[in-house]
């Protein structure tokens, strides 16, 4: 496959094969920071945090997806994203994400007892990822 | 001896029941298809996640509290049943299997139930249920699975249970589901032999080693749970579909028999009336002859 400029990406959730196609590169939210996967990347397993999965398509268009944490696995024959939840920009309810963000932020600033902090943080991260995806997509990237 | 009218009433009653059972049969069939599709759809994800876990474990030195074997002083058993009945022996089969399991344990067993039928059965027998979860909706949403997962992992890590097992109805086919009890915690990383041979690569991990397990293992527990819940759902719908088919068939047979009985009674009544009319006429004719 020398000279190939794209590779195969699949995004899987427990519910379904969420997205698949050939891509030029992927920029993903790793637990230790953003990373990029180009063609011919060494076999790797990355843990993801909730965030934006940025995919560059063969025709140079961008595809953004909000992912809810999980893994990105680079295998010689394909690259897979395993995530608990994934959403395309058109599936995102911006108003709802906004409300979720406010709710989580309020919980985190008040820190009243009975607040599940890791859970609120995760909710906040997911809401921010959704908002970002919606924003990128509407910014005319496509 | 029931009157003809009683029989007519019974026929009507059975016919109504038959309509209900037939509708339930068709609904169960539709839900079964959806549950099967769900089980099918989860397979690639589950397989890939299992592969990662296998590779991480094969890379060696996998250490994590969820993998830790300790002396077993108390066992936890998660029993997955349904919230609803009318599914043939579905719940009874799982509960019997779970009962065998508990009887074999040499240490106390704590029970977590998923599904109302299991909880009600055990409570009626005076068994304490440590924790109960309603059966997840037919969509088997991740939040629902996550709540159960959290509790199980928490109970294992806190030392409340030193082992956790999972009892559910494994779906084989529409006509066959097998109640099984499988070990869940501590996790036994799948070995290479268990999976199909595949292309292996020397992976690097980020974050390295144990930190990755921190994310991976709870996810893996969730996948095992999710699959058990979906399979249990498919088994339940299949059992209900078969039970309702049988009920519909016996209702048809009952209607047939009752109709036959009703017709015979009607015939008898007609014959009797005819006889009465004829003999009455005969008697009249005789009397007239004698008078003449």
C-alpha cells in the first residue's frame, strides 16, 4: 500500500458501526493531549477523553464528530475508534448541550455535598465537545 | 351441565384471550428481531475491545484492582431476569440456575437482581437482595448499563464481594436459550487462544500500561454487562413469543372443541324439540281417531 495517502477509519459504538470511510488524517482528543494519526502510523492504542474527533476526508473536507471517550486503535490494516457515544454535527442539539454545560458548570462551582464531581466533569467535557463540534461545522468547514 | 348459553359465553371469552395472546406473540416477534439486531450490532465493538484487552494483557505486567484475585470470603451474584412475566419458563430457568450456583458456594453469597421477577421471586422466599435494578428499557441505554456497572465495580473494589458472577439467559436461537452463570470480576483477561487468529502488532500504549487499564477495564465490564442484558432481552422475547404462540394454539383448539360441543347441544335440543312436536302431533292424531 505504499504511496497511499489515505487509510481506513471506523468509528464504533456498542450500538452500531457509527462511521467508516477513508481518511487522510485524524486528530483525536487523547487523555494525554491531542494527537494526530497520519497514514502509516505505528500500531498504537490511545485512550481518549470526551472531545472532538477531527477527520480529514480524501477530498480535503473536514468531518467533525463529538466522541464520549474511549479508545483509538491503530492497526496495520485499519484504525478504529471505540467510543461510548459519538455524534455528527447534524445530530447535535446545541440548546440541549448548552443547558448540559450550564448545569455541569453550576454543579462544579457550587460543589455542594452529594455532587459527583468526576461525573459532573465528564458531563461538562461531553457538553463542550458537542458545542465545539457544532461550532466547527457551522463555521463553514464543509 | 353447562347450558348452551354458558358455552357460547366461554367461546367468546376464549376468543378474546386468543386475540390478546396473538397480539403479544407478534409484538414479541418484532421485539425479538430488534434485540437480535442490537446483539449483532454490538459485536464488532465488543470484539475490538476484547482484542485490545488481550494485547494489553499479553504485553505483560497488567496490574489493576479489577484483575486482583483475593481470598474469597463473599461472592456476589448478579441475576438478570425480566420485569414482565408471560414469557414461559424464562425467569424460572434463570432462577433455578442461580439457585444451583448459590447452593454450591461455600461462602455467603450476596445477590443483586436486575428485573422485577427475580427480586419478587427471591423476596417471596425470604432471600435478602442486596441491590435491585429495574430491567433496562428495550433500547438498553448506556446510562442504564452504566449504573449497574458502577455498583458492581464499587462493591468489588470496596471488598463487599471478592468475586462477582453474572447469571443470565444466553440466547442461542428462537427456540433455545441457555441459563448460564459466568464470572465477571475479577476480570480474566481473554487469552489469544480464545479469539480467532488475527494479525498481531506490537502495540504501544498511551497512556502506558496500567493507566490505560484504568479506562479499559470498566469499559470491558460494561461491554460484558451490555451483551448479557441484550441477550437476556432477546431470550425473553423469544420465550414470550413461543409461549404466546402455544397459548394462541391451545385457545384455537379450545374454541374448536367448545364450538363442537355447542353445536351438538344445539342439535340435541332441536332433535328433542322435534321429537316433542312429532309425538305431540301423534298423540293428537290418535285422540282424534279415537273420538271419531
